[in-house]
């Protein structure tokens, strides 16, 4: 493949208020990004050492998945102390160094916050267990008596996202709620102490310089009054499709209004980003009203296949739902919880084309570490190395999230490919030698250089970045074509070339420039950017 970047490129003449409205945000999964001390586990010092790479890539901000003190029952999403760093990742001094150096490079840092649940090793929960039924600390969680004559049945029929009941019984006979692993008890957000504690946690990290928060399970904090039965099993299949008594309750919005007041106390446009699985884009938009959060992940787009008609419908729905609340739409193809999009779509050509489409859309885009290298999902990990808690449960998530969390390759022709000096916590495939940062840097045909070029054009072109709409152009079946000012994007989602009149001069193509010898023919599974 030979990409092409036009020599003459218009220059952006200004920036719209609100950096998050057009930011490209790069997700770092700390244990799999870079290992500085040779223990096989990525860490904060490894991240700090690689920040220049992210600056050169062209992203605007870095979202760090959890690095807090944690027993690691769910890869750090079981937090024991929200103000401390887990020793496997470093120290609070290391976190401060990451934030400071990122700011020196012009990068912002988004911290992952986990407010729905904590670890069963959190001091509050340990004290609640010690103090017993009816004591004040138990009110900060969801403790309930069981059903049945002897209380041996769970309080309701809710299921854990990871499989099995969402309730665990403790020695004194009471049960506690955990929508995820038993090691992750849910907070009771009706309790004022919980609300006060998290406002304090927000201020702790904002004082340290964090530019915002990605809010894990943002839709889950408030439960329906009385914790009613759902009345059916296989509840995970309803996630993001139907109203559930434990997700997307209207009471969450009052919490985020109070958080917005905290964020607005600080200079520099500090933001909140909701991970909110909702039944519709309109419900997602409710988290982004002017007095609530700033962004929400667009899972509807992530779940859309490589199909022009479906993509256009999702793009329109996404933009239409955000417009009334004045919020930017976000676009994402991969993250630490889903199969990498190269594997989902089936080929590298489709993955590259999808990336150019995503980066051409108005709003903010998220890039998951390694997608800029064209990494596929690792689908053949041995059972004995897997750590995803849902892998060991029945009827929950598929338990295969480890495949997108394999440490990324930096250099060399043997594992761990520059990740560190002491191996890697998950094994890396032999074929990743050819996908490393070192192997791809300077190769005009590489996926890494495609991303670098695309982000360079996106930053420079005044028609790209922020916005709330596209102008659809006539196109054959299986093809998307839209205009944004004097920029045009054409996307062929079919496996055959399609005749489409060239709308201008080529800026960038996800495929081989030679395939554009006839500019009126759009190659198969290809996206082309044009100066119209």
C-alpha cells in the first residue's frame, strides 16, 4: 500500500472553545503499554517514558485505565484506595510525573474513576463486615437479608455482569450487591457519605493536575427503589437494549450535576466522560446536558458493523441525539473490553478504512493503544494465562477480554518486543515483530504512518474536528460519501471497486495510491479523504 498526503493543505485558523469537542484521546491500558522495571507488567514510569511517542502520533489527550491500589481481582477496576497507586504501577510521585510531563508536551491526562463499586479490600467495606448488620458502614453499600425461611436465597434475581448472582452472602447471613465480581461491592449512592467521598476524590486528582475523568459504569450508580426483580435470566443480553432496574436510572443525573460543579471550580476545561450503556442515543445524550458531563462513549457506533447503510444510520442517530444538548459526538472502534476492530471486521484493510472514517467524523475520537499499529486480537491465549474474571464464570461476559489486553510491541524481532526487559504478563504472538512501532516507523505503507498522517491532516484542516453534522452526498449502494466544508470523505464498505466521480484532490487514502490511478474508481474496503 502507498498512502498519499497532499502537499497543499489548508491550515486551521482558530480553535473552538472546549478542547474536548474535537480531541483525539488515546487510551492507555497501563499494565500493557510499557514496562520500566522488567517485572513483565506495564507501569507509570513506562508510560512517562513513551509520552513523546504519543505526542508524535498526534493525539490530544491520554486516558489512563486504573492504576489505583487494588487486589487486581478485575485488573484494577476493584479499587481499595482511590488516593494511592498500586505498587505494581509505581507511586504517587510517578503519577505526578506522568501528568506534569504530559502537560509539558501539550498532552492532557484523563484519569479512570470507578464510582459504582470498590474492592472488598476497601477500608469501608472491611469495616462494614466487621461491624455487622444494621451498622452505619453497611448503609454505604447494598446489604440486605436473603429470601426464604432461612434467608438462603439472594434478595432479588439480579445477575452479575460477570455471571452468576449479583449477590454474595457473608458470614452473618446478610447479602451484599455486586453487579460485577464478588470482590467488587456496589456503593449505595443514596448515602451522603458516598457522595461526599467521591467529590473529595475528584478534587484530589484535579489538584494533582488531572484534566478530567473517564467514569466507569457511569450508568450504574443509582438502583431502582426497592431493588425490584427483573423477572428473567440471561440479563446481560438486555444491556444497552432495554430499561434495567440497576442501570441508567434517572437519579444518576443529580450526581453528575454535583460533579460538574466541582469540575467547573478548576481552570483549564476539566471534563467528565461517561461510560454509559443506555438503550438509545437519546438516553446517552441525557448525561451530556449543559450542567452534567462533557462526553459519553458512543457504544452504538462501536457496535455497528462494516456496512454502509448501518453506519450511516448510526452516524445520523448519534449526531442528531447530541445536537439538542450541545454536546460533541464521540467515535470509538476499540477499547480494553471488546475484540479489536481489525479482528471484528475481518481484515486490516477494513480496519484502516474504518479508522479514516472515524477520524473524519465531527466530534471527538478515541484510539485504543495498539490500534494505530493494526494489532489484531490475540485469540489463542492459553487458558492458564487468562486473567479476565468473567472467563471463570458462566452466563456472564464472554471472558475473552484478555485478547485485546496483550502488551503492545515497540521494537525488536523477539518477544517482548521492547515492552520491557522481563517478558510480558500475557504472551505476545511471534508475528507481532513486524507490527512493532520500530518496524512501522518511516514505512509509508504502514498503519502507524497512516494514523500519523490522518491525525496531522485532522489537526490542520479547518473542516475537520469539532462539528455537529455532515452533508451526505449521492453514492452507490455500499458506499458512504459526505462533505464537511471543502473536505470530502468517501468510504467503500464492499469487497469490489465502485465507480464514483472524484470529488477533488486526494489528501489521504487507507489503501494503495496505485489503486486510485483512475480517480473515479473507489477501491474495495477503502476510505479516501479529498480536498473538495
